[in-house]
């Protein structure tokens, strides 16, 4: 069942094997119960499998199904821009390796879908040699943008005031509550950052599809078609007057958003890039247009997209189609054995402690709470086997005290335990995410990572008498000091309280600046220019010195491996690398033997019945189907619907 045959093609159905930034915190049955029929793997695991396949000469192709997720109520987590870049890089390396192993035309690299749910999935598909889509599919290639609702006017009408103070005019976190639109400096900064990301998107698509887009000259024809479709002023005899739907609607347009059209500061460096930008103005593009423009190679139905091309009729006992999950398990077992033998033979071994920080930074416990992350860093630093720590961050920031807690843990690991901490940024590592990693020995980011936001913002709501009067509520207080006004939402900040509120925010900002100056060894003037709440793409941050190197998890793992190895292996031999997750995932037995009843209830609470039902259906359905097939084919027994039968005990190994 888990044999990898020569000439195999890996089939990866992304809506069933979805990718998350961090692995599920529970393993075994608990992990299965929480996921149901979907199989989640971390980005690191996906990249590792692609690397295995790249180096495995039994693998001759990779086919990925990007079709819409079909599990009701269990939406596939959306991949972010930087995550897609890491996957694209790994897929392109796979393609180059297979060209070397089998020749230009003797391997297969195909992506297909019914329709593209997002432009980032199409961006991922362009890393493949062939892109196929169903006839009614479309590509929402609209370019990158951001939007935010501004509720200042609504809050004024309700009688709610937000007292806010930001250090850094580019810090936009409080603007939706204090402004009616982004201030001009924030518009300019956000446009610059998004422009950098959009340039990367355009260049990636134009480069990958260049040989097809180069032939496309249809933009002008499409515009001429629109002009010809406009109505003539005088209808022909007997025909009713034609009303152009565009002209009829235009006077009544009432857009809900104010559109700030950003200027493209970096001109296209090739005709293909300019064509991609022109197509973005007309998107979304249906299948026929996508085919004409060279964005896809074939428009066909799913069942004809991927025939059983790799099945050799002369060797029927060999199956050369293998699922991504089966390959991951089979190859993983081989790698474990190989690593054990090499380590026993004296090949240098690097043990890396991996710690994740994902989502909003909060104080306290929880999977990614500041206390949990800090303890994980401490445990990795104390572990004698661990030679370096890899801190993977995908966070837009959060609580300043929680950020300080993690920052101190990084410092302690490096100064007291002499363990280098290497930060790897995912889709975003900004504000508190950057703060807590500023002193890491190395910082790596993808070109499409959003980072920076070196600034501090504080805000608190004030419920005024206006709102309470409208609601018919009167609030009465008894207190022993004026300090109650600083902590109550029913009092605005005035005099010394407002001064102290602003002073505290300013002090936090100065501490943030000092952390960056010392951690990144930057001059105060340069830090000031990069700070102020400005957000940057990873590509921009590299030019400012805010990150050391552009690269993803694989590049960060390579740096961590080099930091672990004191004596390099002989040429041609790679060190054995073990990545240990801190804190380690909890097994079913770990939770069942835990003294904390809340943890047990949380693990076996909501969704348990659905999860058990999914697992039972799949396991029993598979066993029964296989038993019936063997009885019918080998035993000559025909089982009809409703017939009862008995099976011997099954030894599952």
C-alpha cells in the first residue's frame, strides 16, 4: 500500500490536504477528531514533502488539484501571499530537478481546477508547466488591494468617542475609529507597500507565463468590441430603441467605498508585465479569455484533465499514481530509517527547536499565548540536543506586554544559553511580531511578507452621556480616587490623565526604537526613517536592513542547521537534520492523563461526534469495501444488497 514505484506521479488535492502555517497542536485521534475528513499539514511539512519528491528519482511528476473546497462548514484555510511564494519556489525547484533527471519533456507538472477561488491560487498555479481550467471557470486577477471601514461618523452619532494616540503618523490601527478616511501619509505608505507586493505578483505571473502571454494581442480588440457594442443613436426601422446598460446605470452609481487609485511607481520591465497589468483592469477573466490571453493552457472538464496517463499496461501490478498523503507517509518512513543509519555512521546531526508564533499576540497561555511561546523558547534553549532555535512568526502584532515577554525569552536563550534564535517571517510579522524578534541573531522574510509597523498606538472608547440618554441608562459610581477615570469607559481622559496616557504611549515607542537599534545594529536616524508605523514588504524591509535575508522556511532551516554544526560533513554529504516542535503536540494519552479537566473537556467537546462519525465511516467503509472485493474476486462469492455476512478478525498493521 505504501510502496513508491518508479515513474510515479504525485497527485495532490489541495482542498482535502490543506496547508496551515502551524501544525495542529494535537496529534493522533485528537487531531483527527478536530479536523474531521480534512487533512491539514503545516507549510513546513508541505515544503519538506516537495523537497523529498524533488530528490526522489522514482517521482516523475506532480499534479495538483486546486478545485473549490467541497466540505460544507469546513472552509479551507486561505494561503497568504508569502506562503504561496514559498510553495512556488519549491515547485519551480522540483521542475528544474526533474528536467535534469528525465529531460525537458519526460516529466509532468500540471495544475488544474474548476475555477480559481482567488488570484493567489492562480499565482501558485503559474509555477506549473501546464494550467488547466473548466469551461465555466474564471480567474479573479484583479491585483492586490486593501480596504477598511471607517466608523468615526457612526460613533459620533451614537455618542461613543475613541481617545487614541499613535506614535508614528503612518500607524493606521486606530484610524478607522478616529478618522473618516486614511490620512494622506498612511495612504502613501500603504500604496507603496501594496505596490511592492503587486509588482511581485505581476512579475511572477508574467515570467512564468511569458511564452504564452507574449503572443497575446487581444486587449485592443476587446476594447474595440466594447465600442462596437455601444448603441447607435437611430435604431433601424421596426426595432425598439436600444438602451445601453452601461449608460443607463452610470448616472445612478452609488459606490460604497472611496477608491484611492494608487500610482504604479515601478514601471513594467517587459511587455508581458504590462499585458498582465492591462488584464487586471478587465478582470475577472472567464475561461475563454484566459485561454486567449495565455493565462491557461487548456479549457476542459475535470474528468478529462488528468487521465490515467502514468499507468503502464505492461506492468499492471505497479501503480504509478500516488496521493500526496501516501507519498508523505511512505517517504517519511524511509527518511527516518535513512537518518538513523547515517547518524549511527557518524554523519553530523543538527537538532533544531521550532517555535511558532501565529495570530494576535496576547498575554497568558493558549497555543500561541505569550507565556506559552516564551516557555517553548526556554524549553528549547535548555534542551541539550537543540543547537539552534527557529522562531516562525505569522503575526500582525498585539499586546505590548506579551510582545515584551517573548522578546525577553529570545534574549535569554541567546545570552544565557548561547543558542542562536533565527526568525522566519510568514505572511506577516509586523508591530509586536517585529518587536519580539528584533534581537534574533538572523531575520528572514519572503519578498511578499508584510513587516515593519514600528510604532505604538493606544486607544480606549468613551461612552458619553449622549448614548446613555438615548438608551435610557444612567450610570452611577462610588470611588475613592480620581484614578477610576483612567480605567472606566464612562469617563474621558482629561488633564493629567490624558498627559499620562500620551506619555506612556511615547515611552513605549522609544523602547521599541531602542530594541530595533540595538537588535539590528542600526543608526538612530535610519531607524527613525524606517519606523513611524510604516509597513514594508519583505523586499523593501531587506533594503532598510530590517531583515537580513530574503527566504522562507527552507532558507531559515539551512541557517539554523549551519549554526548547529561545528564540524561540517565531507563534501557531498548533508548533515542529518531533526526539527523538534516546542511545545510538542499533545497526544490522546497526554490529554487523558492530564490533571486539568478543562483541557480534557476542550479536547473532547464540540465537534467530537461529527469527527468520530467521519473517522468511523472512512475506516469501516474502506475495510468493508475491501473485504467485499476480495470475497467476490478471490472467493467467488457474490454479495447482494441486504445480505448478511461475517468476517474474520482483521489484523491491522
